[in-house]
C-alpha cells in the first residue's frame, strides 16, 4: 500500500533496496516507510558486516542502498569502513542517512563516489517521507536510463574492449567526433562547442569514452586518438566555415600527450594547413592521467598559447595538481567540475568553495565555465556566482556535427568571452 500523502509511483515496486541501520527501532521505522511508499523488496542489515554479507549473497544486485554512517557497534564496521570495503559492489545509487556535520557529509560523499557508488542524496533523521520518496523516484529514473545503453547487445552486455580491439578501431577510423554546446550565461549565445570522442562500433553502435579512454591511456594510445578526433573536428570546422560560421571548438588532450614538446608545432601545422585560425581552438588539459613530466607539459602549453591556441583547465578541482596548474600553466579558461556545482547547491561549505574558484579564475583573467549543468536551478546558480558560460544537458546533448544547431548570431571573428 502506498503512502496516502504521496502520489503512487509504480516503478518503485521493482526496486531492490538494502537498508543499513544499526538502531533496531529506526531500522523498523524506515523499512515500514519504504514498504508504504511501494518499494517491492527491502533487505535490512544492522551492521556493516551484515550488509556486506547480504550484498555478496543477493541473487541480483541491489538498486539502491540506504546507509547510516554512524554505526556504533565497536566490534563492527562504521559506515565509512562499509563504503570502502563494499567498493565497486555498490555500483548503484547510494542514499546516506545521517545527521553528521556538513564537512563530514561532503567527505563521505566523495569517498562513496570514489568507491564506485552513484551518489543519490542525503537524508537527515528522522526521515521525512516526501524526501525519501523524491530520492527513490530519482533513483528509479536513473535505473531506467542505464539499464539499456545505446550500445548494448540484445544477447547481453557488450564484452569489454581489449587493447587489440582499440588499435584495430583506430586503424579502421571508427572513432568519431561528437559536439556538445557551451553557452554564454549572460546572453544565451553560443560560447563554443566541446569535441567528445565516440567509438562507432560496427556491431554495438556508439560507445562512450568511459569504455575506452582509460585503457587507451594505459596502453599509450591517447596520442593516436587525439590525432583522429582533431582531424574530425577540423573537418567539421571547415564545413561550418563554408557556411560563413566560425565556431570556437574545445578538444581534450591528455597530459601524457602534452608532455611531448613536439606537439605544438605539429598541431599548428595541421590547423593552419586547413585554413583555420588556431585562436578558434581551445586545448582542454584533462586530469584523467597525471603528467609524469610537468616541465614538458608546461612547455607545450606555453608554446600552444604562443601559437594562438586557447587553453582550458578541464574538470578543475578533481586533482591535487589543480592549483599548481592554475598558477603555472598559461591557461585562458577554467572549467569547474560538475561535482562542485552539484554540491554547491546542497552544502553552504561547498558553495563557498565554488564561489572562491570562480573569483580566483576571474581575478586571473580566465573565462569560467560550469560543467554538468542539467537543471535551471544549476544554471541560475552558476550565473549568479559569476560563471561566464555553462555546458551540460540543459544546453544540449552531445551530437554528431550534422545534428548540431548553430546560433545565427555566433560572432564570426572572435570568442564570445574575451
């Protein structure tokens, strides 16, 4: 039976929920609440060890885990230990139930996400039915979105690619460039587009970068991937230029690629050979791989700027080297990672950090771009904080170049933000 004060949501009946709560009374109360909301299957655990045992013995993965961090049994695991030991077995939405201080909650969220969980939210005790209902509905929507990826085969999950598969894909030119809009928050005008690599698999369709970029970095293939994607981007820019539109383009480059001090001359020659001004291209320095040779990275970035390219610090704040990069690399733009935006809307402490990054970027003369903008609330917040531009699903999904809608008022000769 569903809760009388909340609308029924039939999809909740398909959820398998694991509840970790050491207080017997609160465990019974939350279990009863989950059942009233219409959740189909609830497993209870009074300790971290018991929760791990339930995860290992479950006939099917849990769809949602509700976890109390403050587990008081001395002989057992506390909530943080449980999150660490569960690791990637928690590859599902996680809801924390706790009244802990904000700084501890932020740290717990970071640890959970790093361990493989998909952060769904936090509930304070006593649990309010409407808040729990809203989080469960969100988890159900995520579950629906991810159960049938575009590249999945009808006979089951696609096998993981190996290095040989990726080398063959490069040779067959199966990697393509998709483009995601970035928009100026002050005017709504097109700020530029980011180039995103996709694998056009002959059998499985479009495969996202999470499934191939980490392996390519480990196997030393990122240089070859960049070459292919750059060429695809230049092809698209040439088509747009023929239509009288010059669109600023951002393209990701691994620090491992930028360690090679020969790349600035090579890239300038390739770009200018196509009749494209390097100032229309922003090289995004990603932090997915840590540079082994920072001096080489610094030289390449400096010379790229001297050749006219723009440089962005991508996913700013996700690496311990972020402040070093901001202070030493001659960047023109900083892109604030989506995790900062999401948390800044929920935690006053995170809001201060977000605002400080924006202020620091602007004081250094950098354009500031908010990543992962998916809602109007996030967009309004980023604009209020002083971000110059935003990128995310609210402003456009990644699409092939022929499907990209270009604003007619894109300035033909300059980036919208100086």
